[in-house]
């Protein structure tokens, strides 16, 4: 028996496989093994499914910004905490975050999600600026660029990470260590 959450999981898997635009309600009902009318009993349509799925990923990210460790203490410590938690959220909500990373702004819901992603990135850029001003990050680091690079590093994990992969338990700490210490030592 399907409920709204299990149908959402089926929809997200189909959206990630086929692309949102290419996925029909017929595809979704077929993947769920139920009729379209049964699917519509639980949701109004695929746009609703997309909004709920993207909201789940975005709520996870914005929830990090509300955590005490993201709001209190030196800017660099807060930034490290946020990066660590971003990796944890990505790992826990992989299909939903993957979907979020694939939206392009073709629908009202996608534009909403992109605006929220920009707001999240702006929060990170502001924190990087604070860390630069506090002398915790190298002078001359451009905060918006640094925020994009940090998000890009975390988001790239969605392309290769799979649950149960060896080293998963240390991945958040390893990402923080690598972005903090770098990979290539200075010449």
C-alpha cells in the first residue's frame, strides 16, 4: 500500500532517472505499480511532488543554518560546521538533494528552489566574508567565489556517493579537512 511519502520516493527516483520534464504521471503510476487515479488520490500532480521533494532537500540545508553551531562562535568554526552538516544532509537525503542540484528553472517550483539555493549560497558567502574580515581565511579570498567552490565541492559528492560505500562514516569530516587544509601543499 502506498502513502504520500512512498509515492514521493518513487517520483524522486523517476525524476532523477528520466528528468522532471520527461516524466509523466503515467510513468510515475507505472513505476509505483498503481493506476493514475490512485496516484492522484494522494497528490495533485507531479509539480506538487517536485515542490515537496525540493522542499525536503532545502529544509535540510536551511535547517543547518538554524543550528547553534552554525550561529555561534568564530566564523570559521561556523563555516566548518555548516560544510560538515551539508555533507551529512546530502548523504541522508541523497535522492532529494540530487534532484535539487538538477533543477534548471523551467517551472515555477524550480525557480522557487533556485532562489532558495541562491539565498543559502549568499548565507555561506556572508560567513566567508566574516571569516576573511576576522583573519581566519586568507585575505583576498572573494566570498562569493569561495561559497560557490565550497558548495560545488559538497554537491559533487552526489555524483559518486552511494549509501554503504566504504569510508561513508568519515566523509563529512574528510571533506571539512580537505577544504580546510587543501590538497596540494603551497610551493
